[in-house]
C-alpha cells in the first residue's frame, strides 16, 4: 500500500494541541517533529543509546510540525477531509495558542521495508588492529583481519557506537586462548562472539530481551560457533 505523508506546520507551542485535535477526529497515530534546536538537544542527551543516526538529514530544515501517514485509498481520503476541515477551523481562531502557519504539506510516499532500509548505512568496520565487523549481507573482502559477521537485527550492537568499539579494542588486547567470557546484556552478541573469534574457549551471553537471545544465537551460528562454544541465557 502507498501512503500520503501529511505535515501540519506549526510551532513548538502548538505540537501537543494539534495531536489532541487529531485524536478528536479519529486520527490516533501521528509524529511530532520538533525544531532543530530541540532535536539536537535530544540527540546529545541520548547519544549513548543509539548506534547510528544521520544527524545532518534529521536536522535539515527542521520546522515544528505534526505528521501523519494516511493510506492512499478511500479511507485515507476521508481522513484527509476531516484533517483539512479541522485545520481550517483552527485558522479561524484569533486568540489563544500560537499555532503558526498551519500550512498543510502533503506528499506521496511508497510503501517501504522500514525494518531493512537502515542497512544501506551499515558498512564493514575495521576495529582496532585485528578485527573487521562485516554486515552479513556484504561480501567477504580479502583481509588478514579476524572477520566477525554480524546482522544486529533489532538488537543493540553493530560496532559503530563508540562504547562498543572501545570494548572490542579492549577485548583484542586482553583475550587469551582458553579464556571464558561473560557477556552481560549481550544484545546482538557482538562482544562475546568477538571474544571467541579472538581465541576464548567459551562464552556465556545473557540478556533480558528475548529478541537479543534469538539474534545472538543466529550471529554465533553465522560465525561457525556452536552451542558447545556459545551459551545464551
């Protein structure tokens, strides 16, 4: 199904009020887009929680708006009529909140595979002096490095975040043949799998997220590691 991305231009002050008005007319799923300064503040405060963000595109021409995605069919057309009537009514209000221009910007968008589109930004990463983290869909290059194949899926841990990189750099300096490694909060399993590839004898990976357990197990198998080497709890 294709969609219409509809943005109602407003002010920071008007964001929550517009969401309330959309909910009143039966449009209950929406996105609040804050201005560039507010968005940069959020990115700075949450940097430790994400692996990658294209800040330049996220912040470009950032203007407060409330955005909805309407199906490109009769149902979406009826919702668009209600949305337009609601905005026209708000434009007639002279006092109260500063709602800005209330300009409606609509564009057609193709249905996309949101779960996989991020992969175009995730490329092979050389880490430290010995490791190469290789996305599972990338061809294996000619290299003398230890190759760690990885598909993080919906779990944290691609190697791109600076905390993960520093842990991997430390592991390649400290892991010795025969070591046992405990990976608490394993996410994608990147650290424990790297330890085994660097010479550890056994790794135990633990996470409270059942998705992480599945993905870590799949990544271990992708790197030729069996249950005798890699225990996931």
